[in-house]
C-alpha cells in the first residue's frame, strides 16, 4: 500500500468522490453507513471506508428530499 492509498478525505472531498451532496453524506455518517475518524470536531473519511460502502451488500438508498408545502 502506498503512503496515500488510504488517506483521509474531508467530507466535501468524499462527497465529490462518490457524487452525493453534503447532506446525504452527513446522513450516511450519522446512520453509520460510512465510517469516519473524528479528529477533534473534524470528521475524516478514509478512502477505504468509501470503497467498503460502495462494495457493500446493496447500497442503501437514501430517501429523496421532498418539498414542504
């Protein structure tokens, strides 16, 4: 494994990597769908956590946001 192969990503970088919004990412983090490492207040997403999530047994669909009337 190279030095940066399992580097930590910011939440924004992880969102860009898998193509979801910040709110969807935080929902996954809070529901324990994606593993994070907490460093103080900062959440760092290991690349391996994203790979594990995407390779997992059926990626869980997040509910679509509905407009409140």
